[in-house]
């Protein structure tokens, strides 16, 4: 009985560790799509697009650097920090797409 519980906890723990990395990568793709859609629709100006792309590139470099330092994985603290940055970028995308400036 105890062995089954331990096995279950190990499996759940392994899934919990792998899910955030997938979530981070999916959010990166979603945010790139939102920026591209804003450019196509004219909701984002060239300056806004450049600024958002720069922030995305900076975050991508940070993720790559963190993974390189930790054997290809992110620590839980790094994941939290990255998710916080992704939240901030997401809010910026929304604000830039919904302001009065158009291309």
C-alpha cells in the first residue's frame, strides 16, 4: 500500500516538473502569435512591435541561459520568475493592441 502511494507521488511529481516547461514554451508561441496578429491587423505600430519583440527575445535568451546553467532544466524559482515575466509581457501586448495607436 505504501509502495503504491510512493509510486503515485513520484509519477505526479515528475508530471508537475515537466508541465511548466511545456506551459512556458506554449505561452512563448501564443505570445508570438498575438504579436503577429496585431501587426497583421494594424493594431500594433512598428515601434510597439519592436519593443515587444525585444522583450520576448530578452526572455528567450534568459531561458536559454538558465537552462544551460542547470543541465537543460529550469529550477522552480526560475520557472516562477519566467512566468511572472511572461505575465508582464502579455499585459503589454494587450495594452499595446488596445490603445488608440494604429499603423
